C-alpha cells in the first residue's frame, strides 16, 4: 500500500500529563505532547541541571528520592527551574496541549483517550508531519496493551494558486500487531520508564508549567517557555 503520509523518521513524539482525572483533587487536567529530533540537546540540558542540583544537599536528596528523575512538582530550586525551562524553550520543537476543566467531574477513560487522539491528529494536520514513534511513560495508558496508533483519512485540497493545502488525519489506537497491515501508516507506541528518557522529563516540566497556568492562574513558567517556544493548545470542559 502506498504511503502518502509525511512521516519524519528523525522525530519522536513524547506524551505526559499533569493534574488528576478524578472528580476530586485538581480543577484542571492537562495533557501535553512534544515532537522533536533534538533529543541529544534536551538530554544535555537535563544532565547539566542534575549536576547543578547535586551541588546542594537539598537538591541531591530530592534527586535521590526520585531515582535521579527531574520532575516539575517539588523542584527544589526555583531559580534553576526557571533556567531549565528557558533552556528547553530554545531547543526548538513542536509543543501542544489540551487543558480539561473538570468542574468536579471524573474524566471518563474513553473521553480522555479521544481527546488525546484529537490532540495528536490536530498536531499532525497543522504541521503536515508526524513522528516515526511516540514514547509515553510506562503507566501513561493505565497499562493498556496499546501497540500503535493508526492514521487514516488523508485529505489534500489545493486552493487557487496551488500553494495552500488542507491536510487532515484521523488517529486511533491499535491493540493488536496484526491490525497494522490494514493502514497506510501506523506509529509505534513505546512504553518506557521516564527515569531513562530525558525527553519525557522535559515534557513533564512543560505539562507542569501549563498546569500551573490553568490550575493556579500562574503564568510564571509558561511565559518563559513562550518567549522562544510556540505552544498551541485547546481548552475542553467535561460534558
């Protein structure tokens, strides 16, 4: 089957979320997605940050408690947290999010999945490219056996001068490897330990920054990110 899709073999997508999806707890739930081929640059920033944290007893204790993983929540050095966000903003990658206002309601698992798939489809359509694979933390899909995302309904429409075009996609999950043969393109989902992937830690920092903006009306962190990084997103309410 001919592959019409513009899949960038050098890019990888990463998923993370902040807040909780139950009716209690946070008022907002944020899902974030980044797509990048600059993993080495991100890893370098995270490595340098860890070295700086370990120069203080407080920073080293925090890192040891998390098994060496950097997370937004509880970050022990505010000045350094702002510095790492500024560094990440300069790397250059695509960032998208969905912020869900819960209104005291649970987010049904099926609705959460559909919102996530719509977020990915929107990213693919607007940038006319998609990653060769997507990595999520090992617990991201509640341990569901999701092997791939299937992409279909490719549409291209030219306007007047022939330069403008509209590309749209539909994305859904596959749970069985044998289903992959039915589609022009499938994107492998890899379930990984975030402690071993600096890029997952980076998207945690971004999703945490976005969560602060919506949950606490605090744009301190997102203002720094948006100085150099374009972050596009949608706001949803639970029905």
